[in-house]
C-alpha cells in the first residue's frame, strides 16, 4: 500500500471517528462507520490491505520503497 493510500485512509478514519464523537452519526450507522474507521486505521497503520490482495491492486509507488543497502 502506497503512502498516498495510507494517508487517505488515515484521514477518513479520523473524520469518521469525529462524526461519531460529535454525535452527527448515531445508531447502526455509527456502528458501521466505526467498523469502517477501524478497518481504515488498521490497514493504514500496517500498510497492508487484504482486499487489495484479492483484487490484485497495488498502490505502492517507487518513491515509497526505501533502499536499505548498507
């Protein structure tokens, strides 16, 4: 997962949690949004999305790869 993808997921997770915390979203919608925010937070922090594996999607860009040659 590329850095742009990870940043977007992080922003969406924080935004979703903000909507829930401010009570703009409640009930079942808040639960679903909370689950989505959790998924986004976990996948962005790990840099891996299992759904991308299944779909064959790769958002990793050359600039995201760090050369660790010593």
